[in-house]
C-alpha cells in the first residue's frame, strides 16, 4: 500500500491595486491601519481557464479519467474537480499592526515548510531607517501631458497589451526624437532621415568588480543596468536594476556577505535635448517584475525575497524605498499579507508622477507574484501556487515473482 499526493497548479488572479486609490495618496487623511482589507477576485473567462490537469494526468493525450476508471492493474484514480482546484474568489488581505506581525507570518510559514538556508548581512541597521511619511498633496490624477507642441507626425509606438497603457522599451520615439538605451548610456537622437544625429547622452549605468579591501579573500561587485525608457512630454524615466554584492573572510576565518538588489528610476528633464539632466532618482527593493505608464503616471513593480532576517532589524525583512539617496522603510499600513499564500516574497508597487519624478504612493504585498496585467483601471498580480491533497491508500500494481 502507498499514499498518493495530488498536486495541481492554481492560478490566483489577485486584484491588488486600484489606480485611483492607494497607500500614501497625498490628499488622503491618515488613519490607524485596519486589521483587514478585502480584495475581490475576478473569475477568469471560460476560454482562459488555466489547465488543471494533475502531473499524473498531464501528457496522456488529454484523455479524461472518470471516477472509478482503471489506469493500471488494481489502480483507481479519482480526479480533482475544478471546484477543488479553484482558489476562493475573495481573499482577506491582512494589514499588520506592526513589524512584529510580519515576523510572525514568516515564522508560521517556515514552521510549515523546510527552512531555507543562506545568509544575510544588512548594509544598514534599523536605526539608519525611518518609517516612510505620507507625501504631501499632489493635485489631480493624470497631471502632465504629452507635450505642449502639437505634432502632426506619424510614428510607431511600443506594442502594448492594453490600449492607453504604455510599456517600457530600450528604444522610444515621439516622432521628432529617438531615445535609446545602449549598454550603460541613455542617448537622444534627432530623427531626420539620413541626417539623423546624436544630440545628447547620459551615463546612467555602472559596472565594477574589485577587491573589497577588508581581507585577503575579499570580493565586491556592483553594477547598474538601464533596462527601460518611458517618455512623457519633456520628461523621460529610465528604469534600471541595481545589484551590489560583497563577500569576505574575516581574521577568524568566518565568511560574511552583504548584498542589495533594487530597482532605480532616473527622471530626466528633456527640455534641452542636447543637455539632458537627471532631476530625481527614486528606487525600491527587489528585482524587476515589470512596469507600466498611464496618463502620466509610472507604475514600477519589483519582487523581493526575504532570506534570513533579524527581528531587531526591520531592514532585513521590510521593503525599503530610496529617495535621492535616502532610505525609507515601508509603513505597516502600506504592507498587506495574503492569507493562505504567505511566502517569503514581496511584490512592491510604486506610483510616480512623470512630470516631477515624485513618488505618489507605494504598496507592498507579502505573498509574492509571478506575472502582472494592467488594465485601464487596475493592476492584477498573478501568483502560481500548489494545492496538494493526500489521497486514501491505493494499490499501484501487483507483481508475482
């Protein structure tokens, strides 16, 4: 006799952020964080229902196994129903009352699974960080514009999933100028046929690998890689990934490591195309997930996985934001926990005003996310998960020797 575990892939399309409201909106009145919030989940259209076949059923020429059907000697399988595989339509997002509640979520997660290895030495202590303050009032949504001058120029734009929602690219044009990311540089060209010429350039990236200098065995690497461009009138935003890693051995022979992964956004004034200037550099923890722009608002999404953490140092397990060099911890009322899907990964979302480079709000969702879709009104983050059920004992086959 043996036991069988049935594992199925469930696709949770979770509505996380409304583009018309969010944490830290400038005209919002700050109030104590509620204990819970409710996020409605939209049922997928029939033609987009995810494949719910179990690994045992997959690869069998799509043959359906009915209840009680024999698939081998003395083997009976009862497939899971669609209802059993679907996640609930409503998920209660929990807003932690304090950072300690986040630690409790991690402890509960790790108690239910195999503890992950690895080490983490933070670059900054908790005393170096301050909780993020709500930004000051910002005016109406959709401020800014595509430029003051009307241009009757026909030009191609970036292919997008949703009309009116722009996506980043390494090449952008407004019909008169061409904006390019080439290796570490942001370059502006004047589009003029055979007479096209370079107007201006900014070095936004970096790449270094050297001896850290702390001991004989000491390595340090740091690089900043420009990835995407957005254009809004006389402003540009360049999204870059920043990675820092330092590994060294101390005099006692003990090894240490410290690292930092974040997404940076450089906001560039293009009023003088021959002399573009960075007016603000903002950032957030994590690796790049995706970004979008709508009506002069830039939405940047990243993923941060939490490895080992120190409860006394929130920086090791709470998302951090960066404003022109200063580091700010996420407020607890801007952090939400997905019950039932609590992993050690955050999805971090920031909204920026393309006209000024100012961060308007941020949200951090503890529970992770794998894919993003943005409609004209909402951002949907999709998370893949496993639903595992244990069956009753059954006989696979009997052999006589």
